[in-house]
């Protein structure tokens, strides 16, 4: 178990080219809904923001579900884990990346294409359904989380969810002054979240205090694993489910 209130290390940004080269050994786990999990609070943030095609639930791989429950149980009494996002449709990933890249271009008018991509991908991965290099949230292994109290009041984590700036870096408040009580309180909340998620086996994206991974290529990169467990996935639609059921029913006996 991690030490309570352990400092969050100032990890470097991932080497994205190396991350994309980590092989994906898809394990075939299905996506699960978090909506009915009593130990979790589920708030599909992009649906509430009106992002086109955002889902009204938070979906994750089965093992990610179990590890979120473990993280929630690791929190001190009086706190709850809030899940803001899990699996995303490619259309949502495209919308987020395009919108942020446009904003970055307006803010950095002299930046070339490579610089804009670097600035953008600190907070939004380029949209990709490539089986060997998918966007993390398309795998069902990436989750965005925060904390609330037992009454559902969101805790102040020092920046807004999806804020694009230095306050969003996980370790930003580790340099808080000893006499800055508000900043120290934020630091401690981030440490609690970080500790609970790492104890459950997740890895954190250093530029986003809310983003954690299990089973995808980012997780494999941070954990030194030889392969990722999850490639791109999607919930089956009704037609696909019926085809599977009919195939199983009328399969030739062996």
C-alpha cells in the first residue's frame, strides 16, 4: 500500500512515439456500465456539456470497473470517487481535439503544426481507431475522475476538469508554500486521489490530475509493461448482439 499523503512525482510527459509502438495484445474484455455502481458517483461530463454524440453513461472495461471500486474503497471515510468519463466514441475525440487545436492556434499564432500538436496533445490525444495506436479513451481503459463528499459536493482540486494550463498538471501544487493553507489543501486532495488510483493499479497522465489509465498503451508505458491489454473498442449494437446470439445458437456441433 502507498504511504498516505505521499507526494506526487513530477513525471515527464510521455514519449508519445514510444507509447504508440507498444504492442496491443487485446484481451477481449467487454465494456461495462458504471451507472448502477453504488460505490461510485457517475457524472458523464461531456454529455452534460452538450458535446455531440457524447454518451449518457460512463463505460469502462470490466477490469477497470473492478479497479475503480478498489480505488473508491481506498479513499478515507467521507469522500467518494466521481467518474467523469470513460470510453469515448471517435466523434467525441475528434470534436475535443479539433476544438482545442483551434483554440491553441488562436493563442499561439506563430506556432507550426508540430508545436500545435504537442501543445494540444498534453490535454487531448489525437483521434485514432488504429488497432495498434488508439486514443486512450477509445480503449475503455482510460478514465477521468475527481472527488466529492458524501453529500455530492465536488471538492476543489485546484483547476477545472479539462482546464488547459499548468494548474492541471498533477504535481502543480507540490510546490505550494508552507503558509498557503488553500494550496496545501488542494495538494493533499490530489495526493489522496493519486494514491487511491495508483493503489488500484492505475497510472496517471502527468499533465492531467484527473486522467488515469489501466490496460491501455499509456498504462503499459508508465508501468513498464511489454504490451497493452486493450485496443479500440465500442459497445455492441443490437444488430451485432443478435448476430452473435444466432451464430451461437445455430453453431455446428463439434
